């Protein structure tokens, strides 16, 4: 699957490697929430503990959104519970926009039972998360916002796997465009330049990226 790379992707990948948020483990695959087996894992939550790095990453995020989305039309920035909440706070602050957050499940009462914060009817909301694999959880949050009366046309994530099928198609079918900083090809390129992992681990990731569905199925994860 060919996914367009962001010009900021290599710098974002360098930041993720600098803070040791990148894990290559082909010999003991991770099973992701969506069921895919992966030799690689990004812990984007680590960024919250590194002020300089998170500031630069959010600058790259806002530059990306300014370039690729209609930021002026956005009324609020919403973070998905829980990983998207700090990112939405930083982006909302940088863009001087109100912030919201979206619960995974309704809290049981109120018109905006899944939405925290003040969201006037008809608000145009940017959804923010830390990363995306196949896009499924993004649709849950998008639907919650729309059910509460919002317009949602854009989603931003720091990291997009860019390997498993369906994510961009799923969001596009829902009328949503996904924006992202880095994908695995960015991280692999920087990791190989730095010799950040063993040659065997690097090759394992290359094998995965060449056939992620087949690799997943062969390593205990879901297949096509």
C-alpha cells in the first residue's frame, strides 16, 4: 500500500527515535488493538514527558494542518480519550481554539454524553489522536461528535502506520480526511541511518512493510 509521506515526516521520526518511543521487535510481535500483528510499535504517549520535543512536534502538526486543512473553518479541537487529550490541548493552544475531548463510551446522561467541554450546535471540530492503524477508533469518535451536532471533516494523528489496509478508505467513505506527521517508512529510514536497531530487526521491519497483511497472519495476528 502506497501512502503519501509528509515533508515533516523524517523530522517527526527523528524526534520519536530521540525519546525512545520506537520499538522494533520482529522476533516477538506486538498484537495491536485492531488485531494486526506488528514487529513495530510506537509509544506516542512518551512525548508528553519531553517539553522541547513535544513543542517542536506540535509546531510540525500546526504547519501540516495550516498547509493541508481549512484551519480557519475549525471552531474547536477535540481529543479522543485518552491518548488524544494532551495532543488536542497543545494543538488547541497553538491554534488559539477551544478544546474538547471525546469519551470512548457515553457517560450515561446529557445531550453531549460523550463530549466534554462547550460545543455549540453545528461546531466544526478537528479530531486529534496520537496514532492510527486501520482507522476504526477514529470513526467511533467522529460519530460521537456528529451525533452531538458537530461537523467533522478532518482528523490529525502524530503517527500513521500507513501499512494496514482500509484506514484512509474508511475515513474517506465517512467524509473525513486524515492528516499525519510520520509513517513507518520515515521511522525505518531514520533508524537505518542511525543504526538504531540490529540489522536483523531492521530487516524484519522491511519484511513486514513489504507484506503487512501476510506478515501479520504468519505471526499470530489477523489476516486479510
